């Protein structure tokens, strides 16, 4: 199984009228519920519209991308599925629910981190 990041840019939902937000929230949570029930949901959420802080390798903190730039992510979901095609199906469901296009990227596996998480879960019983 492979994990995929499904995301959209900040501002991609600006076209949604104020009175429609409850419907968008309901629709997006229905997709999340479906993904959880299907066993493919890993994590997701929206990001507050704000500037990011960038911490350099020397610890220096500077202002990051501004919300007006395309580089800012507005929200994301991570699903774990068998194929890119399946990730695209979930992205289509999220696009319809959120009323905005979604980007899909494959996350690189990290066997060492996965093993650390397995060990931690076995110690905590999780």
C-alpha cells in the first residue's frame, strides 16, 4: 500500500458563498467518513490562512510564503491505497465535496520511520 497526499491551494475555495460552507463541511466529512470506513484514511485537515514560518538549518526563523502565493497549501488529506488510480478516485470525491480541484502526490516510503512507529505502538499497546 502507498500513501498519497491529496491537497488544494489556499484560496481555492474562495469562490464558495458564505451560506454554502455548512454544505461543504457536511459533504467533505461524508467523504472522510467513507475513507475511514474503507480503511484508507490516514490523516487530513485544513490550514489556517496565515504566513508560514521558515526555520533554517541554523535555527534562523523567517517569514515564509505569503497566503497570496500559489505555494501555500489550504488543506490536505493523506490516504493509503493500492494504486495511484485509487488515490485519484478519492481525490475526485474530495474535489466534488470541497468544490475545488485537488492535487495528488505519492509520498515516499520511509521503512526506518515505519519500524520506529511499529515499535512505539507495540510498547504503548496502540
